[in-house]
């Protein structure tokens, strides 16, 4: 299916203007950030930057996710080129990709999906240069190698060296949004084992992560022999049993893409149920709280990144849904969410870098609470492009009839 996006004329104008303003901010930043990459904004609105070379790994007992933000910046450069047709963005995109490329062999993290799906794949789609595709394929091979086979099914371990027992049993809901790299690699190379790994992970996550009320665990520890869930818990949410809004967003996003790529209606239905839960808990608010179950002062903390991930997923759900009226409904909801982000959270002041204010990277770690975050900015940009530049940032595929 390929339904038109149900955006109103005024939404289309707003989204195009926002993308143009974003491209201007990205160009200003390119001239000042040097060789590092934006991660999130500090309380004064300036970017905190990290080198692309910062890989994931244990430092003693403590796990560091490394720089999983760097690819998103390349995606923003790519979208800025599409919006402005100013070739300077293509030059920057290539230079930045040379810096990101060193991560294509990182064996320690599922985030390799985020890094290369947001950078090399759009860059290849836009330029046709096979260098980008080769990098994405190399990264997809690393992600596929994270598969763990159990009696109950197979999943991709989310973080840590595969030689480490702590790593093999770990799975995070975020991994669902890393699957697009595998589906792309399968289509591009003709090697179905990439898609098999992604599909297996989606099946296992449906069994291990989704609670009876349709909220999701952030992380699950599996028994690596039986595949049973040993425990469900959180790193970035309010509590182990709470509903972390971005985690729900990653799940919705991952099942929309899994439905689109496999053509399986069970994934489509699951994406709709998870999205139904999200919309119910949003309860008319324009921006989601970082956790739907947070209490006290924490209940006031917002996460625009969760809103951006869900908006992008729902606009895509509206494009691919086999039923025309459901398609229109999801597309309308997604566009309304995107409009709310543009109106309530776009950082129009020069002193605040990034696109979306009021994202929350991690409340428990007190990191990037009420900031712009690179992943929030990327999924916001992707959602804008789905409406303003349809099919130009990414291929518009669908296996759903
Ligand atoms: N690790 C992905 C996230 O912060 O949502």
C-alpha cells in the first residue's frame, strides 16, 4: 500500500517551513562543532558533542553506550540537502560519514542499527553512491551477529561483547528500532538471513516485552537456554514496571517497520495495539511525559523525542495500512502529533541548538533531562520528510498488499 499522507495544507506549509529552519540551524552548527558530533544540549542550550570514535563497552562494571548519536547528524545533513538543494550539505554529509564509518565494525552494540540506518542508508538512497551501501551492509553484518538462539526463539542481544554473559542475556525494547538496518540489508543484498534475524527478534520481543495491558518493558533479561524472561526492568524509565514513553515509541516504530517489510498482519495489529495504548495514555496532551507512570515532580518531565518517534511511525503506518480508513486515521493522528511538536517544542531561538526542546535522554542518570537530543531531532526530521519529501529520504517500500 502507498496511501497519500493525510496532512492538511496548513500542516504541509508548517512542516516545510520547519524543515527549512532546521536546515539553517544545521548549517550554522556545521561551521562551529568541529570534528565531534552533537549529542544533546546543555542547560544553556549549547550542544554537548562527542567524537564518533567513542565505541560501546564496559569500563570495569559500568557499561558505556558510546557515541550512538553520530549517524543521526548525517541524516539531518541529508534531509537538509533535500529541502534546500544546497550542495554544501552533500559535502558535509560525505565528510561526516568518513568519521562515522569507523563504527561500522563495532561488535558491541545494537546501536549500530541506529548509527547506520540514519546515515548510510539515506545517504545511499539520495546519492546512489555504493560506498554508503557497503558501509550499511558491513554494519548490518555486525548487528546480525548479535543473534542469540534459545528454545523459545531467537533475539538480538542489545549491548555488550557477545563473549560476555551479561551481554548475551540482555535485550532492550530500543532494539526494535534497530531492525530497519537488517530489513534494508536483506532487500539490498538479496541475503534473506538479515530479514530472518530481524523477524525472529520481532517475534521474541512480542512474547518477552509486552505486558498484558499493552505497555512494554524497557529491558528484559532472558534465560539464554530456554528463552524465558527472567526479569523485566528499566534503565531510563521511572520504574521497572512503569510505561517509559520512548520505549513504547521504539516498539511501535519497530512493529510498523516489521509489518511493512515482512507483510505480516500480526505485526500490523500489534503496532496498532501498542499505538492505541500510547494514545490512551497521552490522554489529549500535546507532548508525552517521559514516563506515563511518573509521579511527583517527575510527572512534569516531558519527552519530545518519544513524540517524534511515534509521529514518524504513525505517519508511516498511515501510508502502508491495507485499510484505507484506518490508514487515514493513523496518518491524521501522526500529523497532529507532528504539528504539536512544531508548535510547542521547535527551538526557534538561536541560543538553543537542536530542533526539539524538552526531550529527556535519561532521568535516572540525570543526563539530557529537558534537552534537545540527536535521536529526537532525527526522528522529528524523518517525520517531516515523510510529509514534505515523500520517498526521498528513504525508499517507500511495503510488502503489505
Ligand atoms: N537507547 C535509546 C534511548 O535512549 O531511547
